[in-house]
C-alpha cells in the first residue's frame, strides 16, 4: 500500500494536478484497492466535510481578509514610515526598516505573500531610490516576508493546530520569539552587507515629522498586541481574535479614508477564492489522513524509524520539510506532510507546539528557493530584477534563517518558554 500511495500521490503531483485533487484521488485509489464494498463510499464526503467543519478553521478567511484590508487601505505605507523612524539611522537603514516593517505587518496578516506583494513594493521602491542594489533590495524584502507565517498570528499555524489538535493560542505565542530572532539575525546580516557596500543611513527626521509618523503608525503597530493579547488573556478564541483583526483593520482604513467602497467587492472575492482553495485542500488531507491511517501507513513508518532518538527524528523532519518546501508553498506542504510526520513526532515524544512552529519555519524558507519559491518570484517581478540575481543575494539570508530553524529544533525553550509561562505546562 505504501508503494501504491507514493506512486499515485507523486505521479499526480508531477503531472501538475492541484494538491487537493491529488490527495483526494490518492485516498480514493487506496480505498478502491482495499476492495469495492469493503468501505462505504459515504466515508469520502464525510471525512472531507469533517476536515473543514471546525470553528478554528473559520479564522483562516478572517485573517486573510484582515491582510487584504490592510493592503488595500494603504496602511502598509504608515507601517514603513514608523519603522524608518526607529531604525532608519543605522548603517543600511532602509534594509533594517524593511525587516522591522515586515515584523509589524506579520502581526496583522500572518502571510508571507501578503507582505512580499503589498509591503514589498513600497520597500523595494524606497531602497532603490536611495542607492541600494536592486537585487539586494528584492532579496531582503523576500527574506523578511518569511517572518509573516511565524510571528503571530499565522495562517499556517491555524492549519497545523486544526490538524494536530494543538492550541492555536500556544502556537501563536510559540512563534513570537522565533519571529523576533528571525528579524534580529536578518538585521545583523543586513548590517554586515551595508558596511561592506557602504549603504547609506537615513537622516534624522524633524520633530514634527517624527510626531506625524508616530501618530499615523502607532495604531497599525498595536494590531499584533490587540490580537495576541485577546487570545492570551482568554478574552477571545483565536477565531474571535481574527474577527477583531478584521474590524480593527477596517476601522484603521476607514479613519484614514484610504479604503474605497468600490474596492470591497473585489477584496471579498479574492478572500473567498483563496479561502475556498485552502479549505478544499484541508478537506482533501482529512480524507487522505483517515485513509492512510486505516491502512496503517503512518504506523509502518513509525516502526521503521522507532529506533532513532528524538534528535535524529527532528533532523529527519527538517530535511524532509526542506525538500518539500522546494516544491510546495508552506500551507500545502504542511497539509501534505503532517499525516506522516505528526504520528512520528508524537511517538518520539516531541512537544507538538515546538514541532508545529519548526515545521512552519522550515517550510517557509522554501518561499525563497526555486523552483516554486513564491516570494522569490514576487519580489523579482516587483523589483524588475532577474530571479538568478535575487537568488544570489538571498543565499546569506537563507543560511541565517536555517540557523534559526536549528536553534528552534535543538533549543526547545526558544519556542515553548512563552507558551508554558502564559498558559502553564
């Protein structure tokens, strides 16, 4: 059954079939191979619906909508100006602004693609106009966007929490320290490059300008604290916090009068399409997970690897997820891999919050690598720079991000300290 599953699954993926159809088709083939009549066909729609019939999953379209409103309402400009006020005077100032702005925006959208496509255009244009190499501007924009799926809130972590039955609040809080560490190491790398290439510092703004930027940017910057604070204090569930994020984003756009009424239908259509595709994949993986468990495939995998220590299991996981990340974006990669890797992590006694944050982080690095690195291609298009030139500049940033992956893997307190402190062990 394992051989049949691998042939059908990877064969359909290589043929270019969407992952939702590939997972569902593989599950159906395995069920038919068991013998017609052995399993009632009603199990197929029941398991697909069961995968998305969850209050937690409702947070996914809401966080997508919040990010769309932020971009359409031009709130990203105010975030960029606020970040420049704080770190612009460091050598290579706008590179540091790029990273800090992405950290703030990550606390609103939970998406790397939203960061790269929305905030990225502002960042690249500003950096190029101040004398930065276009390929470097594009590279740091792509690298900093990867903070989006890690720093809370995070759309992939909502998906993982639903699949693993893990508290979304713990996952969100668990991603806070790694997200900040990512920002720090990226800024250190930027500083090294800036000193070598003599990139400029930004001038000190006038007092009036500083006050204006602070007034305009402080409310958007508070969004992560409001969302995470509501979850941590127990005032709301993650899904209700997602609704708060939507309302807060709409209020900010309304106050600044930057969101036009005619933009709203298009935003809602985009959210519907993205959410529909994502949740269809979740439904497909629900059926796929049930089917492979029925055939004892995860159990066989655990038997093969049960003699490995937890340290080796983590290393194997990092290698597998990095390879998957080369060919899939984080959310589909996460959804496809977890039916196999979650039972293995549980058997090895790994903390599932740490395992979830690590999995999302490793897969997110794949957004920077060919052949399907979405953020790589977005910034190359926005910056009008050849992909190969951006990739050469990205090598340093990919290395430092992988260092953070290994820190999260082998220093568990990096991830679990805050969740245990706030929620208890």
